[in-house]
C-alpha cells in the first residue's frame, strides 16, 4: 500500500492567456518510510508539488490518494485536519510566529488539536528536548540562530507525530554546519519510520536521501533510488562533470543548478520560456512514479 | 475547545499589548460610546430617584390634580409620547374646579398652584427669573412643610398683598437672610414679605425644583392683578385620612367629570402615578439621548472593524503558518472574532470605569446625583461584547478564507 499516490496531477495558475502550468500531469508514488530529495531549478514546480502533497493546495486535474483515500476533493476543514494529523511542514524561512516563544511555537499545532494546556507544555517540552533546544525554550525566534530556529520549526512539525514531513528547502537559509545539523535531525526522524520529502538545490544533501526526484518545467524528468550516504548519481554528475559557475556567476549568486539541469535542453528553452513550456508538455517523460 | 478559547484569549491580549497605541485608539470609539450611554442613563436614573425621594417628602397621601388626560381608561399611564403631547396641551384648571374638589368627599384641603407672569422688583434689584405662584393657605400643609420664618397667609387674609418667598429669593432680591416685612413690587402692586420657606431640596426637572425661587401670593390677589385669567397648572389635595386616598380620588374624579360635562380633560393622580408621569417623560428623554449616544458606540464598532481588517492583512503570513500547522478555517475565524471581542470588551470595561469616575465627579461638583446600576454595567459590557463579535465577524471571515499558500508567501 502506497502512502502517497499522485496520478496525472496538474496545477494551473491564472486564466486565459496568462495561464501558467505549474505541474504538468505528474504521477508519483511514495511508499512509507522513504526519504526523498526533490531537485530542480527555481520555478520548476517543486514547491507546488510539496504544497499539493501537504494538502495546502488542490490539484487542478488529477487524483491524489493519501493512504488509499482520495483527498483532493475533500472540504477545507477535513483537509486541515488531515494536514494537522499527518503532515508536518518545514520551511526555508522557518515561519515561526515572531510574537511567541519557542515553546508556544512548538505547541501551536497541539492548540488546534484541542490538547489541554498542561499536556501541551509537556509534549512541547519533550520535543524541544529532542531537537536540542532545552535552554532556548522561552526565547523568541528573533533571539535564535538560523539553525536553532530551524530546529524549533522541526520540533513544531514533529509535535503531532505526523507520518509525512515536508521540508521545502530546509537548509536554504543556513550555513553548512547548521545544514548538517538539520539534515542529521531529519535523518534521525527518518529512522523512526517517518516519510520525508525535502526540496534542495544542494547535491551534497542527496547523501541523506533514499530516492531523488528531478523536476523541470512542472514535470518529473528523472527519478532514481540512491543509497544513504552516497550522493545520487545524477546529482553527482551535476556536481562534477558540468563546468562550474564562472566568476561572474559567483558574484551574481547564480548556482550550478540554475544553469544546468540534467535532461533539460538547455539554451533555447531558457531564452523562450513561453514556447519551452509547450515543448516540455509534449516531451515524453522519463520519470515514472514508484519503484516499479 | 475551552483550551483553544483560553489560548486564543491569551493570544488576543498579547496582540492588543503588542500594538498598544493602535488598540487604544481603536478602543476609544467604544469607550466614548459606553461612557456616554452609561452616563446619560445614570443621570436619568439619578434624577428619577431624586424625584421619588422628593415625592416621598410631600407625603404618600398627596393627590395631584392636573389638566389634560394622562391616564388611559383602564387606569394605566398613557404611553410616553402621548404624555409629551398631553403636557404640551395643558389648558389649566379653574377656580370652579378648585371648589368642586374642595366639595368632594374625604378631601381635607386643596391647594392650587397657578403661575402669574410678571416682573418682580425691590428697590433697584430685580429678579431675573421670577416665578410668582398664586395659591391659598393650605399649601404648607399640602406639601408637608412648615414656615420656619414668619407665617403663611391664611384664608382670612386672602385679599391682602402679602407674599411668602423661597430661600433663594431672599438672597437675590433682598440680599438678606430673613427679609420679613420687606416689600417688593409686582405688576404695579406692592407686596409685603410675610414668611419664608426653608430650603427645598433641589433637583433638576422635578416639579418642585423651583420652589426655592418662587414667590407665593394669595389666589384672590392674583386674580385681581390678572383680571381672573390665572390658570392653575396643578391642584394639590390631601385626604382626611391616609387610607381614604383612593376614595378621595374616586370622589374627585366623579365630581369633576360631572362638572366638566363628562369630558375627562383632567387627571387625578396619587403619588405613585404622579411619579410615573414625571419619570415617564424623563425615561423618554433619557432613552432618546441614550439612543443618540449609542450611535457613537456604533461608530466605535466600525472603528474596530476597520482596525481588524488592517490587522488581518498585516498578519496574513501568520494566518498562513497557522493554517499550515493544521488550523481549520473555523479556528482562524474564532481567533479573530475573539480578538475583536476582547478589544471591544476591554474598551467597554475601560468605559465603565471612566463612567464611574465621571459619576463620582458629577456628584461632587454638581447637584446632579447620577447613579450607575449593575444593570447599566452589565448591559454596557454585553453591548460592547456584541459589537466586538458583530463587527469582528467580517474581518474574521476574510482571515479564515485566506488561501494558505498565498498567505505563506505574503510578508
């Protein structure tokens, strides 16, 4: 039984001739306890995919089965409850509420579950302990370092014991030491049996993953299994075979991934984005959902 | 649910604290509204109580005969609006009516009250607001008063140009404490001051309020001055025994009805009805002013709505985060409704406190004796709660309907 099953899921934004195709008939099957890294250039639909899986958004077309249950047509309230009980979100910008202490932030999902105050504090305390923020629990987010803030956010995501953790570039705002800390934490969570999806631009981080999904222009173009501890083969190619960024790129902050993505016909598609979308839609997709 | 509510109240309070200035200004509308309503009602209530007190002073057995119909046929007081018009169309009672009343059963005495217009002068002093009332020798007994200085005129000297004055008149006209034997001129006649009343407890809007400023002269003299055109606005009657009050009223009513040819253009009221009549008008006026004051409460509500809308826009990102961690639309709605309710009720409570202080100041510095009842406080707080919920609903619905992704993207 697959945990997550997406079938021909599309997401369109806008209408008329301003319609943007954010997801183009994506099919993806995710089993319990996978640790999936999603890679791809900016604007390729990674975040949209995460939002759809996390039930923050509805697909325009296609079916989404979560634990054998069709969830895309459910009412708002029910989706919120599923989100609360089965999905934990981790964001690039942490998204802690600035006027609340770490403790209150971590306990926030429990508030909406209707847990009593005493129990809330107890559970939040235990979770904060687990992510190693024991001495920081009465701090406000502005007093935390990036890594600590992300740890607090992870604690918040874990507090309801969700089976799916969705992390949209969790290390995007962190230095490499903090990144490692956060990834180790996620790795720990994975060992406890949770399913984790995370978006990253850093090929190094695919070491933690069991599977890597590459996206381009709203479609999954490549999907591969990888062993924990190794950089995924395709990601490795990006790292070492493709010429790295020039000095100008460094100055402008352009990353390797922004320039080169495997499977994408590079130059033309970037010059004429409107046409390239049509091309991408017509292009036969290599990716297939699941491990079959 | 209760724990959610508690958490939300805490959050709402912290949000109010976080934006002190803005919250304060928002609450100002509600505060002003509550203060004006509570104060107006308080002053009205105070005056009513004073009147009741004063009515008690005159004795429970006092019967008041007034022109105009103030009672409906089944004995109930007519509605407030009719009462206002009834008071406007006063035609006055006549000397004949007085005699009819005096001849009724169980009537011990009857004292008429009629205003005689004119200017009062004593030497080079003048009374600005002279109130000359024509009456007879029964007045002191009718209003349970004795004359501490001098004498009231008796029925024997009804033709004499004598007068009994109120306390203030002594001060303003004669600049004397006890100006017995002094004289003043009124419409060309010279009067001698024969007696003086002690202080009447003053209350605004009550019938006896200006007895302190009044000069009482005998009816016959007044008729001589005006050429029989004085009209009595009230005749005060005392029954022979207190338990005969009802019988006296019935007798007066039937005799008067006969004398007026079956037309009931007068009212015979006991003290209770009299009280109802005056407090009825007062209630009407109070209600009207309070209603106008309530409009400011409404404006306060609009202010709350305005600020809540701004707050929702400002906290879009927070709403997104809350939704992402599993808040349902309903829970977001509750949070914002509760927040505006907290804001509004806080304003209401502050308003009530200011009202209490205001009432105390009024009691100290004016002769008004406003009262704040528990009902007023409860109603004011309840009203502010309702305003908070009603005017907080629209912004809260807006917050609840926000798309979580859009909200998360918002800074």
